[in-house]
């Protein structure tokens, strides 16, 4: 059985001895994991294994019963989700969190406005009389960049509620990226996406994240996606990390095959990792 990693000198995110109980259920049992800057890490495990609890603790939606979480050397264990987001950790959700009655462009503009008010788009440097015009220019440039990077230009004026599922996923992740996070956690980015679309969607997402230099963690049940895009895999079972390492090695680990992916699983031929 492989074991979870200790702190790396290049770790941007560090969890130490995280524990979380829900009554008699151990959702996290002494989890210690360091996530290296600019890495791509896949989180796998059956339902109830603890991976979503781990993500929720990192992003502040759950507080551990004990243990600590550090981001860039700062203890963020007790911070609220909003405070953690402002520091540079963002997430997307399995069910996209969109304003369905607004268009794609309007969803992005709402997110840009929020980020600007929170000071996450950088300070304005123009004289006061030019500040409003500069802000509009910056907003237009940011909007154009997001629409291009996440291949949303053809859907710009369409309402979010009528978008195909893959496009809804792309928009949800694009909104998470508006605040320019250092770390992004994705909850099942291919959930609900057809098998014909999943690689195209993931290629686009991972290319956009790599271009912006984002450390990425993603929860995923599709082992083809994990094998192809993760540089490292954390396998969860019964609130613990039972294996941690390169995808091929983790997916062939005896405990992972027994408890997570099934005894017949092998990494797909020609699988490749994306930075």
C-alpha cells in the first residue's frame, strides 16, 4: 500500500493530520498531504471515501475537528470560504453554480464585478478622471480573454440555462478563474458530459489552467480522465489516503484496485499526463 506524502519544499498547499467525524463516521482520518505548486492532482475514491470532505475542508466549507491547513505558509484552517477565495484558492462544483436567467457574458461580468470589488483584479493605476474608463477597458479585455480561453465566444449571448452540459461546466470553471486563483479545486469536471465530449472539454480546461499557472486538484470518477490528465493521484478510502503517486502506479495498487477502481482496472494504453 502506498502512503500519503509529507511536506514538499515546493508545496503551496499543506494539510496536516486532518480529522473530521460525522457521528460514528470518520470522513477524514489523520490526512497529511502536501500539494506542489503548478501540479495537477487527481482525487479518486468511491462515494463517501472522504475526497469531497477533503476538498470542503481545504476551501473552508467544512472545518476539521483537528489538524491544520496551510496555504503559502499561512494557516487558513479557521478562515471562511470567502476569505480563502480572496487569498487565492477557488473551486468549481459538480453541479455548476450559474445564474441561469443570465447570458454567458452576463454571468462573467457579474463575476468580474465581484472580483473587482474584492480587489482581486489588481489595483487601478490611472489618474482619478481616467479610472472609470480604464476599469471598463480592463473589464472588456478580461471578458474577451475568458470567452476565448474557455471557448465560450459562440455562446456569449445564450442564457446559461439552455447551454449544453459541457459548456455549463466550462462556464462554471471560467467563473472560478475570474478571481485569478493560485489553486483551483474542480469537483467532477466531466460529470454529466458525454464520453465523446469529455476529452475535448478537459483539453480545453487544462490548457487554460496551465496558461494561467494554476495549481489544480480535481475530483473524478472517470479513470480514463484521471490517467490522462493527472500528474499525481490521491486515492481515498474510508477517510484515509491509501495511495499517493503517479497515476499508473496508483491505479494498479492492490488496495486501490480492491477498494476504488475494481480489480479488472488497468491504466488505459497511451495514457498521458498534462501539465
